[in-house]
């Protein structure tokens, strides 16, 4: 068991598992956000539940934050280790001949997504923590929809969201299917897995973009 | 064909290398890449210049000795061939061809285009074998039934010639494809199952100690592998490793 902690393969498993966990969270986040397009009440109900349920707040949320931090810290560690493994670079390297841009530039797409998370935390998570745990304001179960729509009034913010989700799609296009390979799944289902993960990698970020644009365009 | 060759020249392992330019004329499209290099070296010797050192042996794609990173790809732009099987017809008159050694910290340059790939040997020594008593009482191979599907997969894995193109092509200089081919070759066969747990743990440990990078599943290794070793082998090694780690 101890060997599973410090080897290159252990790091690969850890990246795959934390990535899959974040993909699962992304789907859950998307599902709740999507309700905001159809019903203000349903969105408020979901948001109120997620924001006030002790299990979500004090068990799932810390796990999620740990998962995010672990995934990006490990990503940077792997990038540094991998760069060190070839100290002398090629004068001519045709990476496009044998691999996708997404697979070779996970650190770039990941860094953009991480920057976006900073903005997203600044927009929603920090005000939420401040509301509940610093200022300890009285809970209003109908405040969430208004707060969210207000954020999407700014075209600059919506633009940044759209660009970030583009990079999230690029990250997922390689990362999601790659996590199955890392965990040892390369078999007769691989084509189906690739099809599903590709649809997910494009569809979910596109859905988030749609939600942001929808609220931006209907806010006035 | 008349070509311009830009070749990495490095006097020895400790020297600082650089790209040198050599024009070469009247190259036949029917020449193999190594024959073209032989012609160049004859010309260089005639001019009193040190010939370009490069690895080669069988010159029929079996031994795994030839290497070279040609125009940004291991074994050049062709698929499923080693450098010795690459023909000059793949290039056009007037082309400039950049030729570099396989680059990875674990594959230090010995001289010019020749690199030390003994890291692969050490990985192989760590577990890439089956301990079978061959002193006269070896069991008849046909006495052990093996599923055709598994036999084919094991054979495919066994076609790895250990050339190192996977490491050279990988942006992380990872050796996972090589190691996974060796692990798979035995893991699929009943003869290899006896030592399966130790084998995968020891070979991966040695791989890490040699300083190869981590695998990020870009798939470049599979594309550039002259023997078409599949990424399936890496997935199999991952399963073997996970299972062995939980046992050990």
C-alpha cells in the first residue's frame, strides 16, 4: 500500500480520481444552474439547500475545496517534474504530428480554469461566506437568483466566463477521457467512453455559457 | 535530391553540443535514411571532419538500436518504421532536415546522435523476465493452454524493440509505453503470473529511479512507436500496478 503513495503511477491515479470527482461536481453545479433558466423558485430552493445544509456545508464543501486544491497543486508538481525529465529541449519538435493540442497543454487550460475559479470565488463564494459566517446576516431563501443575475449584468464578466468555459472545454476534452485510461480502462468500451466524455466536455461548458448569456441578455 | 542537413553535434557526454549544417547532394530517393547518413559520413571523412556518430545495428527494424529525432519526430515522419526503414523518398528535393538525438535526462547523449539507453536495460533487469528452469526439464509450451486473444495481445506487446521512441516523443519523457509493453507481455501469459506482483512494482520503481517523466496520456508514444505498441498496455500496467500495490 505504501508504494501507492509516492510513485509516478500513484500520482497518475490521484490526478485521475480528483479529476473525476471535479467532473462529478461540475455536473451537479451545472444541473442546479440550469434550473435558473426555467424557474427562479427552484433555483432559489436548490441554492438555499446547498448553502444551508450542514452536510453540504461542513462535509462536502471542505472535500470539494481539498479536491480542487489537490488537483491543481498536483498538476503543477507533475508539470515541473515532467519539464525536469528533459532538461535539454529539442530544436525541432513536431508535437502536432502525434498528439492533440489539448493533451500537450493541460497546464495552460488548467491555469486559465484556476484563474477563473479565483474570479468565481470572488464573485460568489467569498460574498456567500461573508454573508453567512462573518456578518451573520438573516437568511433570506429567495436572495440567490437576484444575486446571481446581478453578477451577469457586466459584459466584461460574462466575456471572461465565456473564455474560461472555452478553456474548461479544452481541459475536459483531454482530461475526462484520460482519467479512464489512467485508471486502467482501455477496452471495448473505450470508444463509447471517448464519445461520452467528448460530448460532456463540449456540452457542459456550452451549457454554462448559455446560462451566463441567458441571464446577461434577460437582465435588462 | 539535394538536401540540407541540420545535425546535432556533440563531442562527448560532457561537451556542449550545437546544430551544424551540412549540405548533401545526389541523394537517391531509394536510399534508407541511414544509408544517406553513411554517404554524409564518407564525405565528412574525406574532408577531414569527424563523422556523425549514430546508433545502428541490424538495419531491418528489429534490433531497436537506431534512433534519431528527425524533423521533430522520433524515427522521422513515416509511421510504424524505425529510422533504418525510413526512406529518402519521404523527403523532397531541397528539403532541410533537422536531426537530433533522442532527448531525455534518462537517455544521456554519448556522442552526436548516439544516446545511452541502458536505463531500459536496468528496468528490464528489475523484473522483465520469467524465472523458468530451463535445464532440461522445461515444460512443453503446448501443454499450457492460452486463450488466443491473450496470446495475440502478449505477442503484440512482445514486439516492443526497446528503441526508446516512446520516451523521445513524449513531452514528459515518460517511459510508460516501454515498461507497460514489458509488463503486459508477461502479465497476459500464465508463465508470467507467478512473478506478476513483484514484476510491475519493481519495474515501475526502477523506471521512476531512472528519472523518466510522468505519463499524461497524450498518446504521442503510441503514434510514434515503430511497432505500434498500444496504449492498452499502459492501461493494463495501471491495473496490474494498482492490484499489486493493494496486495503488497
